[in-house]
């Protein structure tokens, strides 16, 4: 359904507060802001809030930096509670003073659901973009969604029905913003030429996540895997794509110097995946991005033993990886905690390098990711936001 702005609202100014907490949410929010500006060029938007790199780049006013909010693990979160409390108070005070027409909360449910509850009590209108994955754990939080969120925008195909069946009526599926926005800018040949790789020999991408703790726990195992695989096949080439908020020194600290056939790139993840024959990908948004590009993958994850022991009993879904959740099957192997070792991962990556196995997974990935829609999610989300603002 295509929604169009009401002509009566054309020219009306809107103040919108945006709160993100992670790099992926910051990227989605930036695309949403650009879509809003494009759809309503005569409207003067005043965007502000807790923002990251991408939102700053497009001119959204930073009232608080979201760069350090992305933390994984209960002990780590507990240690950072004073920072979160300070952030919470600053955002509450900002909303009180500036009285936005709407607050758009993007993902980051541990923080944003509490903020939604607090700001709703103050009479503010709340839009939640990229709905919390309550179907995976903490379903009891649906009460907060019902009472504190005025418009819920989902990006996974099964979520709207799941929420609607549980009494949330103000919910819309906009499609996944990654489907059109995840694409390489370089061909495999161009990427290989740029980074001195041999396009005729196997290339394996190693994605360790975008958070500091993920890098420190996961990347060393990925490096050890590369070392083990090279002992069996000297022709293998490895690429470590770094998120824009990470540093090359983190890769060196993980032991990359001992791998001769390893290239580190930054802000070129999609190009690296497109050029790769297979990939090892840390569980999260990157598994879906890899699936959209069509690169066969193994999903990995490792938290502290304490965190895993606390959190694992709360998780209600059969699969960790987003691409598997959407496929509703174990399409990509999941190597989590103790199962994530150089031996198990190298065996799986060698299996995925087999031509017939590789071909079949590429075909299946294409089928699965087509269920996400064919692009335009940011624009549809913007249309729903504009319609909401007109009420």
C-alpha cells in the first residue's frame, strides 16, 4: 500500500527526536531520515537525539552520542549502568524541553523500551522502528508495546502477524531495509584487483561483529581458523571486513600478523562478501546481509560463559541466526559457544567450499531473502511516519 502525505500538512514543520544505540540501527535511522526528507521536501524537519556516525553525517543534531551505547553481556551492562542512567536522563530532559511531534526509537530494546514507557507517560507520541524481537525472548514486554508505543514498524515478514495475534493493532510490516540497500559497489574482479587478491583462488570473509567485546572474543578464533585452514590449503585467501567504528589495531591484537594470506578492509563489507566464496559471520544483522548478497555462510558466536549461562535459558527460538529464523530451518550451520572452535569452523567452511554444496546454498539463500520484499522499506517506513504525523 502506498501512503501519500495529506496536502493540508505540506509545509508544516516537524520536530522529531531519534534514539539509536547500535551501528546497524544508526544506519537504518539515517536511511529513514533521508526517505522522510525526500518524500516531504516542503516540510522542514528538525531531527535530534541520540545519534551515531551515519545520522551525524546527514546533519541530524546530536544531543547525545550513541557511539558507546552498544554493549553486550549482563556484567558489562551492569558496569555501564551509570552511563545508561545519564543518557536516559539527558534524553528525558531533552524531550521535555523540545517537545517533539514524535519520538522515533530504533531497535536497541533494552534501553528504548524503558525510554518509550517514560516518554509516553509525559504525553509524547512514540514510533518504534525495527520492532523488538519479543518472539525470541521476553514476550512479557509486549505489555509495554501495547501501552507505550503508538506505531510499531516491523522488518521481518512474520512479525506483524505475531504482534497482531497478541493484541498489538498499531503494527505495520514495511519490508526489510537491507534488501535494496545491501549490495556491492565493486565486482569481484575489481575488489580483488584493489586488494591484490587472486580472483581464481578461494576467498573467505571473516566477520567478527561490530562491538568491542565481540571482536575480542570472536576474532581470535576466526584468525586461528584461518591459520588451520591454510595448513591444509595454501591457496586460501582471507578477508577481515571491519565496521567503520572499529580499528585496525583490534585485528592486529587478535593475531592477524601470523596469517600471510589475510587482508583487512574497512567499510567494504558488502564488496568483500560479494567477492568471497564463503564466509564465517558473527550472529546478528550481518548474517542477513550475507544471505542477501548470497554468500554461503557459517554463523558463529561466543559470549562469556557467565553471560551465556544466564541468557541461553531465556531464548525461545530454535535458531540464533537471522537468516535461519527467516528460512525457518538450519540453512547455515550455527557454531555457538563451545561449538565455536577452529576445528569445527574450518570443517564447515571446507564443506561450504565444495562446488555442489556452495551452489545449493546460494540458490536457497536467494529463495529465502526474496521473502523480505524487493526494496523500498525505508521509504514505506517514512510513508507510515508521515501519515502518523498528519493525524
